[in-house]
C-alpha cells in the first residue's frame, strides 16, 4: 500500500493536471467556431478533468469505500463500485 505522503503527492498531481485540463478546455471554448465543431471532444476533455479530481479525492480518503460512494462523476463511481471485491 502506498504511504500516505506518496498518496497525497499523487493526489496533488492529479488535481493539478485536472485543473490544467479544465483551463485548456475553457481556452478552447473561447473560440465559438472551434467549440461548435468540437463539442463532443470538449465534453470528453471536461470528463477527463472531473475524473482526475475524483481520483485525487480517493487518494486522499481515509475510508476509500465511503469516498467511492460519494463520488460526483457517476460513470467512474459505477466502474469502481463494480470492481469492488
């Protein structure tokens, strides 16, 4: 099992990457024509960022099962619940 300080560092990096992806998505959305042509791809970018934030939350959790149950990204939550032993 990962030591807590490593879990926290990994969580910080996931959260940082999630924020960078969100900023990139917002920047791309400033171009209305680009946004209109690539709406599905931009939604996928947003979903990736949300999942990274959720994974960071899980790494910081003391009670992983309880944290999974409260995840805000439904598809990730469902995949993790389905993978429970």
